[in-house]
């Protein structure tokens, strides 16, 4: 819990000092932003706005974006829990934000970013947050090796259920909030987000039954979260019906991945790669499959 709390502390300060500029500053070749004009939030105020969010003060946009940067290294901690020194973890966070998160965010979300120009659709972080966290988690688990004592079950299932409910509700802030206003895109994101989570949770429980496992609170919660991850890049580009489809497909794929993951060789404690990494990739691919110009004019069918 302290690792997650310190992610909020360290990344918030780093964001104001330099990371915001690296993500959203003037583009340097489409790969990274020039941080100099926005050092210490210079020129980030309430009288200007981001080019893709003209109705929102730039300071509000910048503070909204920091929560995406905060949660990404916090997700990674689940893979190497109980195996990393705290000071090393904080150094890792700083390096990850500067050398992995910032270039990826710039490439994907900045209008001059190389991936943005290629037509990549990532509405609220399927690539920038979940895929980057998933792959970094896999690398961390491989590098740090296995825990001496592996705990099979969480201490309190009630905390898992409570956390999932808070996360599900908070995800409306990520996805619907990324519409940058109380508008039709926000409503679409709200609908697709909740239906993807519901259908994925349902599919996970059914998959457990088909595979001969007992129905569990953990399974229902894992399914709901993977639905949230999978719909994140597609939230305003697909219909409600396709959101349900994305939730079901991603749940089946991820259930299989978790069951087949080589846990004896790679100790990804909370299945961060098998969940966030695989769900992020599945969601991005299905965004390309189901995105429709009828839902969002930005889509090229």
C-alpha cells in the first residue's frame, strides 16, 4: 500500500518538474516532448488550453493527466511485490516515467506524436498505461526472480471486493473523464466502460464453471477489472454491444493466459502481465476490429 501511495507522491512532483513537458510539450521528432517551456508547470495555467481539449483550462488537463502517470508504475508493483528494496523502487519509478511512460504518452496522445499520426486509437491508456505496465511487470518479475515464500490467497476477500467497486467507479473518471467535458463522448464512454466490466466479470465466472473451478469472489473481481482494462482504448470508438463483446473476448483470452502462465518459472505475483499486459493488447487489437465511424467521426473505417 505504501508503494502505491509513494507513486502518488513521487510522480506528482516529477510531473510538475519535468514529466508533463516530456509528454505534452512541443514535439521533438514525434518521439518526446521538449520539457523546457513547461518546467515546473511554467506556462501551464487557467487561461490557456490543450489543443484537443479547448474547453478545459490547461492546468486542469495537466493535473488530470498526472493520474495516468501515477497509476502506471503502481500497477507494476503487483508483479514484484515483496522482492524489491524501497529505495530501488522509487528510483525505478523515476526512470520508468522519464524513459518509458513519457515517450510512449507523447507518441500516442500528442497530435504530433508518431503513433498518433499513424492513426493509433488509444482513448484512455490501453497502450500508454496497461501495455507498458504489463511488459514492465514481466521484465521486473524475470529480473528479480521468485519470492522465497509465495502466498496463494489474499488476506481479506472483503478488501478485494471493496477495492474492485472503488476501481470500477473510479474508472468512469479515467474513461468518461478523458472526453474532457460533460458531452456525448463522456456518456458513450460511461456506457461502454460499465458494460465491458460487467460482461467480462460474467464471462470469467462462466469460464471458471466450464473449467471445473468453484465460483469465487476473486474471479468475479478479476473479470471486472480486465473488462475495464480492455475497453479503455476503445471506450468512445465502439458501440455498447461491441463493448460487451470486447469484455467477453478479453475475459476468455485472459482466463486462459492466467491458467497457462508459467508461474513455476516467472513469479508475477498478481498476474500483472497476464492481466494488464494481455488485456491491454487484446483491447487495442479489438479497438481496431470494432471501432466505427458511426460512433465516432474520428474513426477511419
